[in-house]
């Protein structure tokens, strides 16, 4: 069946009125521009951490990849309460996570980034603070 399916990943359900035939119809329901739907349709991205747009029906297993598990949330909160912080990015929907650490903790931070947070992290390597050449924190 051809059309646009919009899923609310917070409730793991279709929004009321889905399946939509036209982008304009979708955009009126959730108050966004039709081009935004084009940008997110079948892109494996969630708009405003809430909506996923697909040209085919998705099952529950497909929606789970957009959600952060409770175990990961617990670890994240613990690290944020320790040496972490959330920094707002240029748009109002995304934040980046930063941890302040010294070079002695680099192996632990690599483990966090490459294993624990692999599903939500970029591939860039961790950089110890201060990241100035010739200065080694104690």
C-alpha cells in the first residue's frame, strides 16, 4: 500500500489518521512543512525525537532502534551526574554529551564511547581535557 506512515516513537504507535496519501495532509496534522517530511521520509531519523516517517509499515522491532533503552538511560544519567554535561547544539532539538576527564581515564572513556554508548555516539575519538599540546593534567 502506497502512502506515508507516521509513527510516534514515544508511544510506539501510528499517529491518528495514518496512512496518509499526501505530504500536505501529513504536514497539516502535525504542523510541519511538507519539505520536512521529504527530509525525514525513509531516512532512519526521528523528527523532534517523536516522529518517524516511512513509505511502508514498520513493526515494533523497527521502531525500537529510535529509542534509548532504560539501561542506557541509567548509565547516561549516572555519567552526567558525575563528570558529564549536556550542551545544546545549533538547533533546539539536539544536545551533545560531553565528559570532562583526564588522560589517565582515556581507556574508560573509550569503553563508554565504543561499547556502552555506541548506538548514540559519533565515531570521533575522545579528547582528554585540557586538549592543549604539552599540558598533561594530573
